[in-house]
């Protein structure tokens, strides 16, 4: 959800968020123009990350690669750090360390996110992943441990390789059995014996 109308953020220096993580050679920096949150990339991105539904604990499913989001308000020296998992199973997940204030998200000295809380949460919008990819965040390649690019818990490549080897061994054994003579143990060849006829 974006802000419904224009508002001025405190100070004149533009706020920005710096994104760093796997696959990014250089940090991605998204700046705000401080004037119109409705069309501002900084505030639009913040609304995709901040203040989502809280989670009581870290999700058990695979979270995938982690990206750090550092929001900076140069005017007053405010800084907030969050860790974002855009490719987590079930949708993007966010972790916010404790001890941080939401002052970097203020306009007219009013908190833009009144429910800004620490801990684990789901991102407010699943479009976060697509937005980050448009900024250059790469989708992770399938790994040998999960066999999936989004971290889903599916059989690993090592397990599939093992099953294939077992199948080959079983097939080879069956072919060997078929090659054996059905009269195995019966002597063939050599002189025949004439048995006396019973009287």
C-alpha cells in the first residue's frame, strides 16, 4: 500500500536505501525525492518491505539468499538495517534487528510505519521479489542440495544420482539372470548311458 497523497519528508537531503547481497557486484541504491511518496521509488520500495505481518519465529522452510537493506536519512543521521530474503519459500521474508527506531521513515515528523517492529515478518507484498529483480537482484540457480532455484525442499541431485545407480545395478542383475540356462546343473554332452530294461 502506498501513501495516498503528497507529503514532505523532514530535511532537504534525499533519503536512500542501499541493497547488498549475493550476485550484486555493486550495491543497489534507491533514492527518494522527498516530495511525493506516491511516485517515489524509495517510499514505494519501503512499503514492499517494512511493516509486514509478524512471525513468531524464523520460518523453518528454506529462506534462500539474504540481502541487507540499509535505509539512511542523511538529514538527521537516522539509519535502519533490515535483512530481506526475497526468494524464501512461501513469499519474501524480512528480519529486523532489535534496538532500531523508525525515525528514518518519518514525514512531517510522523511515523510512516507506526507498527514498525523488530523480529521476523513476511513482506507486505509478494511483488517485492519482482521489484528487486528489476533492480538487478538475480534469481538463484538450482543447487545440488535443494534442486530448486527458490529453495523448495525437493530431492537433491545427489539423491537422484544414487537412485539412478541403483536402477542400473538392478537392471544389470536381471539381464544376468535371463542369460542363464533354464536347465542349469544338468550335464550336457558326453557319452550316453544305456540302462538295462527291467525284466
